[in-house]
C-alpha cells in the first residue's frame, strides 16, 4: 500500500463520492417532482425489481471477475478469459432481460397492492409500475455488458473510470427527469436510465476499455465460461441479498400505502449514503489486495487485510452513522423538503431512517467479509446464509408488523436481519478460514465506540447553543464539532487502526 495505492484510493474516493452524490441528486429530483405520490411509488416498485438483477450483474461481476481475470492474466490468458466472459454475459443478459420484461406484467400486480388508493388510481399505479419495469429490464441487457467492462477496469485498478461510467447512467436519469417529467411523468426516469446505460456502454467501448483487450464476436468456449459461472452465480446471488431485501421491504410497505413505499426508499437511500461511500470504497480497494495475497499464498497478509478492512470501516462509518442519527431530521429537510415533498413527508421519512441505521453498519462490515470469501473464490460458502437472511427478513417483517401495526416495522426488521447476517458470516469465516485476531478487533472496536460516545456527548452539550441557528448553519457546525471531537478522542485513546492509517498517509 504505497504511493500508487494511496493515489488510486484518493482518486477512487473522489469518483465514488461524485457517483453517490449524483445518486442522491437523482433522489432529490424525484422527491421534488413527485414527492410521496403514487408515481414515485410506482417507480420505486419497478426499479426495485429490476435493480435486483442489475446488482446481480454489476456487483456480482466485479466480485467474481476481478480475481478470475487476475489469475488468467498471470497465466497469459487474460485476453481469452475477458473475451469469453463478455460473450457469455451477452447471452445470459439477453435471456434475463427478455424473461424480466415478460414476467413483470404478471408479477408486479401480485406483489404491490397500494390498498389506500382508489380503484382507478390503484390500477393506474400498477399499470405504470409494469411499464417502467419493462423499460428497466430492457436496460438490464446493456447493464450486463457494462458490468463486465467495469469489472475489467477494477481489475486493472482503473477504479475512477469504472465509477465515471456508472455516473453517466445516473446523470442521464437526472437530466431526463428534469426535462421531461412535466410531459411524460415517471416515464422520464425510466427512459433516462435506458439512455444512460446505452451511453455508458458506448463510452466504455470507444474510450475506457482498450480495443485489443478482448474480442466480443466469436465462438463461445464453455470450458472457459463454465468454471467462471460456477463462481459467479453464487457470488451474484449473494450480492443480490440487499436488493432482494429492499424489494421485500417495498412489498410490505405497499400493503400499507403508496406513501410508505416512498418513505422506505427515500430513507434507505439517504441513510445508506455513508455505506455507499465508505464501506464500498474500502471494500473495493481492499479486494485486489486480498486477491493478490491469495495468489501469492500469503495467508498472514490476507487475514491482516481483513482485520484492517473491518476496523477501518468501523473507524470511519460508526461516527458517520451516529452523526446521521443526531442530524436525521435536519438532513431529510435539507435534502428532500422542497417541491412536492412536504414537511409531513420529512417527518415520516426521518422516522424510517432512524430504524434503518443498524443495517448500514452491519452490511458495511459484512461487505469486507464478502470480499474475503470472493477473493478465495468461495462465494458459495456464504450463499446459504444469504438465502437464509431473505427468509429471516420476511419472518421479521411479519413479526414486527404484527407487533407494531406500522410500516416502521419494516426498517426495524432490516436492521435486526443485518445484525444476524453479519454475526452468522463472522462465525462461518472464523470456522472455515481460520480465526481472525479477535483481541485486536475487540480492543480497537471498544476504543472506536468510546470515541463515538465522546462525540455524541459533545454534541449534546453543544445542542443548546446550536438549536436556534439557521438549519444549514446548525447542520454544518454540528458536523464540524462532531468530527473534531471524534478525531481527537480516537487519537487520545490510541486507536491502533487510526494510528496505522496516519502512518500510511505520511509514508505516501
């Protein structure tokens, strides 16, 4: 992890931040144009279903392709491997897109109810969600090809180019919504996404991916594709878990109202913002390091990479989650409350957001363990736990809804499920891969929790001074005070991962 890694990490963080800010801007535009109406609910329902397969390809491909390509390249077979995977994915992606488009008209009316709407409005909402889903599934074919190219860019440590290509899709969605929402309503978001997927594909083919790195047209070598598929499919199914669970959340939310679907999606998108930036960034950067440690048969470096990845995630993410909890109401107000998004929608979204925070922390930590399994080409090891987590989420939703009779049960179920999911994977990892240094992890984790507690105490003491200020000034000062106190506390407590991070930054 020298100067090159540090520079790569910085560039990737900047590019990732831009990508996630673009995603947040997209949600702000949706909130402004459609608020908590049935049109936005129809969009979220349709996209949740299609996005399950979008993540199947995008995240799954990165986790499977990076180690397999590095291994193939080491054997001088990188070109052949890349060519075969893009050809096989083209066939598979087309099959998924066609099936998804044909199944959506049957599946969506069964899954999403919207009982609060009048019959004619409900029929219109269902019809809209079906049409949007068909458009999104057409885009899935392009997404599947983009996923292979983005995985290749990650394998070549060109993280920024991979992220930029994804930003094109979001940017197109935003622009289309701003330009055409008044004319064609929620269709503007779906057509914008489809256009963005096409533009992203063209950009990678023409500029981002070297033309001599692969060949798209040619015979399929099943002897090359089959071993990769055996690795890819379990991995891809595993990474779908988060989106499958969001789809489950949407289904349960739709049993209350169309507004509940909106609150669940707006809240989850904003509270998972730190996870998207911090957790995924750390996980993506550490993945090639783990893969190379395995290729070099360096078990010590592999385990140390996992331990430091977990603690670095906790070091940065825990105060971010705690700070978000403290500022939730102000955060939702600043980000969403304008246009069609009302103050009542802000309060409802904030209440959902509080209960989603647990899932942010545990899914981010889980992401590091996932990278460890994937780098060893053992994604199948955690597949059963991933499938169990889906069943657990359904069961917890039924239980908590029965107890609370509120859509607030939905985010609570997700957070409890995320805790159990991480705990089970922790046990499996230590049993199958050898024990991690629990003493180091527990000792440093205790210091990080103590530093976070000190931060919250400081914010509580300062709240009397800050509460009457303008919301933007209050938000900014609270964030600054919290960050300063946390950094001082973490260093004063001699948190080892913080000292390690500082030493690496100095050397770079």
